[in-house]
C-alpha cells in the first residue's frame, strides 16, 4: 500500500484513466466490428471518415498505439476499396 499522498493520488487517477481507456477501446472495437460487417460500398464510404477519425483520436490519447491505428486504418480503407 502506498504511504505518500502523491502515490495514493497516482493510484486513484491511474485507475480512473484505466477504466476510461477500456471504455473507449471497447467502443472502438464494437464500431470496427459493425463497420467490417457492412456490405454496401456507399454506406461504408460514408462511414469511413468517422471511423478513421475515431481511431486517430484514440491514438492521440494513447489508448491504442499509433502503429496499431495506422494498421487499422489501412485495413479499413483496403476493405472499402475492395467492395
């Protein structure tokens, strides 16, 4: 158990950030699953910019790694082009 006030605060804030990051990561995974299930190219093309923006925001906040974000974006764009 931490003894210093700053260490106790760090534990509290780390836990709060962990919970928030898990929420955003899970939300992104659900959105990816729904996007990958799309069959219509017009709908996918319409939703692609919002999905890419979401991925970029999570990478900026360090919820996901920037390379993972790049890989995800690349996969999504390839999928839309292949439709």
